[in-house]
C-alpha cells in the first residue's frame, strides 16, 4: 500500500508507522488520518507483526495536533465527519489487539497528545513537549483528551493541562504518568524496539487478552472488569500457547509460542 503522508515499514515482529509531514510538524490533515486508519488496519491483519511503533518524522515533532489550516472553513457537518473519522482511528489504535508504542519524539499537542494517549505505552525523548492547547483556539479536545487524560494522570492534573493549554516537558510528563519513560533523543527508537522485542517474546493471545482486559475493564465497574478478566482467563486456557508456556517452564526451556 502506498502512502503520501506516512512511512510504513515492517521488520517482523515490529511494525513502524511514521507520520511524515515534518514541514508542518506532522500535523494531521484528513488525508493523514485516513492513511493512518489504513496503515493500522494493515498492521492489525498481519500475523507477523506483534507490536507497532508510532512516531513522527524529523527532529522536532511527534504530531503537533490536527492541521489547523483545515479548520478554517469547517461546516458543522464536516466537523461531525471529522470527529467520526478521528474516533475510528483512535479506537482502532486502542483496540488493535496488539500493543502500540508511541515514540514521542518532540511536540505531542492536541490531537497528537490524544493519539499518543490511545497508544498502549508512551516513551518520550528528552525534548518532547506535550499538551492540550485546544482552549486557546476556542475548541475543546475532540479526540478523547477529556477522557483519556484524566484516566492517565488524574482529574486535577488533567484539568490543569486542558484548562491552561500549557505544554509540559518530558520530565513532568513522566512524573505525572503521562509517559512511561524519558530517554535521550538519539536512543528513542532503540529503547522502543527493546520494549517491543520483550513484548513480542510473550504469548500473543495472552498479550491480546491483557490489552482487552485492561482497556475494557477501565471503562466499567471493578466487578465487571473482574468478570471480564475471569472470562479471558478461562478462554486463554483453551490455547495451545498456555500448554507450551507451562510445559516449557517445567522442561526448563524457552517457549515457542504460535499465537494459537
Ligand atoms: N496545524 C497546521 N500547521 C502547523 C501546526 C498545526 N497543528 N503546527 C505547526 N504547524 C506549522 C506552522 O504553521 C509552521 O508552518 P509555516 O509557517 O512554516 O508554513 C510550521 O508548522 C512550523 O511551525 P512553527 O514555525 O510554529 O514552529 P515553532 O517551533 O515556532 O513552534 C509549535 C512549534 C508546535 C509550538 C507551534 O507550531 C504550535 O503551537 N503549533 C500548533 C499546535 C496546536 O495548537 N496544536 C493543537 C491543534 S488543535 C476534532 C478532533 C480533534 C481535534 C479537533 C477537532 N473533532 C472531533 C472535530 C484536534 C485539535 C487539535 O489538535
């Protein structure tokens, strides 16, 4: 599949999606959102890909938000379609069935911060700056920022970021739990690859069910989440991988998981 605004690579078990509009700091126009949907669907359907790394081109930016130029003549109907497309993309990332690591290599603002929050794990370079500046444009976050940010950092800190629109640096983002880890810019992708490789060694079905249990569980009550965990725990016991994992441990060898 050919992309105009993305670089998409596969080095199994890792898939790489890079937003490639460095001149506008990788701002997301409609075409890029549509291409991201295609690229993530492609990664979801490829069994050789176990973890996806999402990043931005250039030295300065992960994604500096939605492309503000496209907001100029947006009708209410356009805005509605805009929202539907964006939600489709972010839900796809969050429910891909395989982990997505955001390699936050600079500005992650507005829709950029929201995309990073839909990823399973965020690793930031030391020059990263994150924020939800929408109120300064007369907007509110529209790709889930009002929902995912408080879930990650708590209500007070989320209010502070959303209501002031201020950017925070990588160290603060790590301190409040918005990113998992901060690493030097030059080793960002390498650090993400190390993490991806460790995850890719685990049983694929178990990884998928863990993602589902955490993601769906967080959206409901504790009782519903525990019931879901029990169901998935039962389901995973029907897999060949659980037999392989347990047998390999007892035979003191490395397991060979098949994802079945
Ligand atoms: N859109 C379009 N162009 C952008 C851009 C953006 N978000 N961010 C940067 N650029 C462009 C700049 O216009 C500039 O272009 P030229 O002037 O060279 O043509 C180029 O990128 C370089 O940017 P700067 O010259 O400004 O670079 P600086 O280093 O001085 O500043 C900056 C970097 C990131 C602090 C600054 O560029 C900036 O503040 N950018 C805007 C960041 C921002 O406000 N982002 C949030 C956008 S609002 C919705 C769902 C979601 C959303 C909306 C609706 N619905 C459900 C309906 C999402 C909204 C957003 O993301």
